[in-house]
């Protein structure tokens, strides 16, 4: 074959009309040879030549080991099917991987039982392929990526983003998709149609018979530069029809016309050959042994293969292959429903129930002509297996089909609800919503309705749309659960409170509803937190009951509600609980491989570390959290970046970040208002800080309101707004006195000193905060006292505190407040000592994290596993770190105190 379709690898002439594409591929392959690997996604319509470009890349990659995989339309429900296909030739290298990485792949590929760690599958794949590339570079060619199963797509996207320091190239070909894809963030190249001249040349090269000029023009016009269409449209009507110019008009989409061209060839075949092709089209793995077992069950023999292969619709060899996915779909669609069901029945009978029970179940499902209780139950078992292997999308597909095949209404509703929840967990939110709509037409119990309301609330929370708020749905679910499952009802009320805190506003209404509906509470941490939080929101005495459970960072309630725990610890001014809960959540997430807990814990620890003045650790936690989000496909939590930016005090960086955060998520408005107040108090722009702090306290929400009140007091005093300052102080005092912690009481003393000018209050603030780990706030207390002393004319006393503040804030990297302290020192007649730039100022946030881990003794492999990168990538980063810091060894990293991992 030639031109845009492709050519055998021994041909070395350039591809017709693909100069730019082949240059891009050649550059990528050359970089891979140098150990500067990369990835490229070829995007274009069916037949445009993507597969031909993959084959051409294989030809150019002489000396590379080529590994291939392709998505299959009928295997999108089977987790890790495509990844297994890619890795199967190199599984002998599994033994070289760390035990946990090897185990993750063995479970994912069905070689062992258990649940694969979704974080480890991607890095284990990278490790496996890096081992395979040890003696020569590696090219991974992935065709029909639009049909990758979700688990494989996520792992392959992870792999593709991390080959920059490897002798490895990842190429994928995909059709444009309507929705988001795991491959969206990768470098891409759109493959367009051939130019008219190139299209004419291809048509002339492939169709040797004389063509009427009008017929040629018609074919060129209809093909629109699509190489496959240029070859298949003439075959579809035959040379006789083309020569006479009797091509019937056809307004169908181009892919439909190409399929009909394939079907025209199919119609020429005898029935046994057509039946054999139908079985081949229904069996996406291309396993010839399985195909011939199924053919034998249908009474077909090898004589049917000759006519089928003669049409060029299929190739029977080491694998059973169709020339193009459209050929497979054309064959499958051409068969009538009973022929397709017969093919799937035969394939089910030919499939080994022990080694491949899920594919067997799926074939049985496609063979069913109507509801079938046995098949529905089998699919439900397959869903459980898929879920255990980390295939949430597969579990959802099995459950959806199981619901459709269920005979009794109760099973149909239960499985439909399970499918909807699974679709939600898989990120298919619109599908989950559609399933709920369908379920609501059936007979529903109060328990069913409660589950529907709960999922509606979660969908509304994620999608930011819907006529009712997320908490309205969840509260309705809580009321429905009350009669049938009181414990779950109470859990829903706590869910609603957490949602209310996170989206802002409406907390009093939620708390009122919870208080009015609550049954007597058993002694359990969840119930304690619910009752006390309700009391706290409604201005009753809930803090005393909360203090002990918040301090118990191992309480079971926090495993489900870690974010609420962090907010309540902030509300109670319990910094030890903040750090402890964050660290425990990170540890739990690491040990269990929970892609829910780990990013939340990392975000919490990032924010808490920023307040502790440990900016390097904050950067590390933020980087690692964003890495986990990248691995899982989730949106990263941005609030720790907001906290770090606020306390670091770089105006331009903070302003840009805050604008980006608000543009992406309006629910971050309160956090941004608080952060903006901190930045501008540091800069001495008190009017801006005043306005921002006032907006941050409007809803009186848990957590940030207390912090914002402290900022409001400082800004109001500086703006000569005494009434506002006094009111804010009263509200702050109510919170801090009830909490009675060094952090809270120290902040209150600072605010009181600002309002009253009482020197004892300044001293008490410093004494209180000396017992707290909030280093930034402690340094700010010295700054405020030094400023007051200077204004009182006591310059010598002022210098001591201003010098302490400047040294501390500079050491931390809190630039705005440090500059403010330096200015105050100059006003006393003393010049502040300039400090050398921080090491982390010269590094990216990822490099900071790597440097910090290495400085504490972690090996390259340890760091690679922690950050889901390859050891070669870590070594490449270390070379950059050494160059930027002008050092030559890991030992020198350990001598940089700001990169030391501080006790938490």
C-alpha cells in the first residue's frame, strides 16, 4: 500500500503528502535514541492515515524494540486489557521490579488475585518498560486509542508523561472524541486530509484502470483527502460502475460510505465465510485458537477462511486482523442480530471460564436476546471482580448490562443503582445521571429513593449544575434514610455539613435540619462530631465536645471526613491536630493506596506546613498531591497553593494564582479573600486587605472565618476603622477563648493589642505563640510589637523585636512581611541584614521536593517510587538541582537546612 494509507516497512520512500508528520515523528524518535524520550498523539478521523503513520514510525525506529497495542471497541469494559496487550511481550522482566510494583501489575493483568494499587500500576509499567529498554530504545505504538479501556488509558497516559529521561517513545493514534480523554494533556498532532494534488496522485497509483474525469472528480470530492476513502470508495462500486460514471448519490457520512464499501465485498461471500467473519469481528483479541474453537462449535471449518481472506477483509495468521477498525465494524453491523448473538454464544462456549470469566460473561451478555437472570447474575460477579482489580469503569459497564438483563424489578433497580454509583466513581458523571433518570421510572422503595437523592447530591457537587443545591439532595436523602437506616441518615447529615462548608453558605439551615431530625446518638466518633458541629454552627456549646475528638487524629470519623476534620481543627485553633490529622491522612493514603485519602492528606499537610513556616515541605506536599491528581485523572486541590502564596507574599504571583483559582472554581472565593487579605497586610496595602477580609467573613463559615477575623482586625486598625476592629475582635475572642490553645490565644492577644494599644497584650501574644508551631504567626507578633514600640518612640526596644521578626520571616521566606519588617528597622535607624536567596527560590517546586527527599537520605529508587517517576528521571532532576545550587553531591544537599524534612 502507498501514500496516506501506508507501505510495508521495507519501503523507504517518503509518505505521500505527510512531510510535516514524518518530520515530527523523526525528531521524536531521534530524541528517544538520545535518552530524551517523549510522546505524541496522532488525532484524526477514521481512515485519515494515523495507522499508516504509526507503521512508518516503526520503520524509522530502526534498532528500537517495538511494542504494540490497540484499543478494541468490544473490550472497553475489561480493565487493563490494552495495557496487558502492550506489556505481554516483556513480562519476563517483572522479576526486576520492586515487590509492590510487580504485585500491582500481576494483579492488574490477572496473574494474581487482589486489588491493584492504581498509583503503582502506572509507575510499575514505566519500570517494566524501562527494564525492557535496557539494551535498546523502545517504541510503544498504540492504535485506536479512542477504544482503550479506562484503566489502560490512564496508565498509558501516565507512562507517556514520564518518559522524558528514558530511551522510550510513546505514540498513540486516536479519533477525535466528544468528551475528555486521559490523553488530552499529551503533545498532539492533527492528521488532516491530503491535498488535492496528493489525493489525485494516490488515486492514480491505486486505481490503474482508465477513469472518466468526472468520476475521478466525484471520488476526490467525496473522499475530501481521506486516503482510506480514496481507496475504498472505488472498490465499493467496482471499476465497471466507475468507468460508466454510474455512482449513485449518497449523503451518508464518509465513514458510513467506507463501511458500505467493505460490506459490498462481504456480500460476495458464501454464507460460511460471512459467518466466520462475523465471529472474527465479535472476538476483539484476535486470538486464532479461540476463533477456531468458536467456528467449530458453529460447524464451520477452515474452508471458510479462503474466500474470506481473498476479499482482503481479514488476515488469518498469528493474530486475526482486519485491515481497519471500520472493516471490523462493517462486518459486525452487516450481520443480523441473530447472527451476532450466535457468534457471541459460540465465543462464550469457547472461552475458558477459569482463565477468562469476565470475557465469557460479556459474550454471554451480548448473546442474550432478552432478560436472563443467570447472565445478569454472572455479570454482577464480573463487576465485583473488575472492581477488585481496580476496573471501576468495567464494573460499571458490567452492572449496567446486568441491570438491563435482570428479570425481576427489584434486582433491576438495585443493579441499576450500583451501576450509577460505579459510573460516578469512574468519572462518567453524565452517564450516571442518565442511569438515575432511567431508574426513577421503575418501582422504588424509600431506600432506593434515598440512594438516588444521595447520588444526585454528589453529582450536583461535582458538576456544579442542577436546579437544586448539592446539600438539598443530600438532606432529602438523610430524611429518607432516617426510617430505614438511621446510622446512614446521620452520615448524610454530616456529608451535607461538609459540602456546605466546602461550597460556602447555608450552614445554619443544614444544621437546623440535622438537629431537628436527629435520633438519640450512640457513642461513636461520627455522632459526636455531627452533634457537636451542629451545636457549634447554631451558636451552642459544641467546642468542648469537639476538642477531644478533633485531637484524636486516629478517630474513625476522619477516615471518611478528613477535610472536615482539618476545618474543625482550624476552627478550634488546634495546630497540633491540623498537623497530626494531615500526617495521619497521608500515611493512611500511602499504606492503603487510597487515591481518595492521599491527595486530601497531602493538601492538608501542604497548607499546615506553610503556616508552620516550612515552605519547602509545603512545596513538596503540593507537588506530590498534584502528581497524584495527575495519576488518577482528578482535579488537584488548589487551596494549599493559595495558603502558601498568601504567606509567601509575592504580590504578582499571588494575584495571578488567585485569579486563576477563581476562574476555575468560584467555591474558592472565601479562601481567596482571606489569602488576599494576608498578602496585602504583608505589603502594607491595608485598605485592600480590609475589603478582602470583610468579604471573607460574610458567611461566618467554619475554619477560615477565625483566620480572616484576625486579618480584619489588623487592617481595620491601620485603616482607622475602630468600630469594625472592635467588632471583629469580639467575634475572634469568642472563638479563641472557647478553644483555649496557644495559637488561638496568641492571635487574640495580638488583635487585642492592636485595638487597645496595651503593651502587656503584645507580650502575652509572644509568650502564647512561643508555645505554638505556627512560625509565621509568631514572627508576625514580634513585628506588630516592634512596630508599636517604634511608634511609641522606643526605637532601641523596637529594634530587638523587629530584628527577630525580620530574621525569622526572611528565614522562612515570608517575603512581604519580611520586607515590612525591614522597612520598620530602617525607620529605627538600623539596616536589615540581607539574606542570601533561599535554595528553593532557584528550583521548581518538584525539584524542591526531590532535593528535600534526597537530603533526608532517600535513594533514587525511593524517590522515584514516591513521585511516580523513573529512576532515570530522578537522576536527571538531580543533575539540574546540583547545577542550580552549584553543588556536586547528595551530601551537600544535606547541609542545606531549609531542605531538611522537619519533624511533624
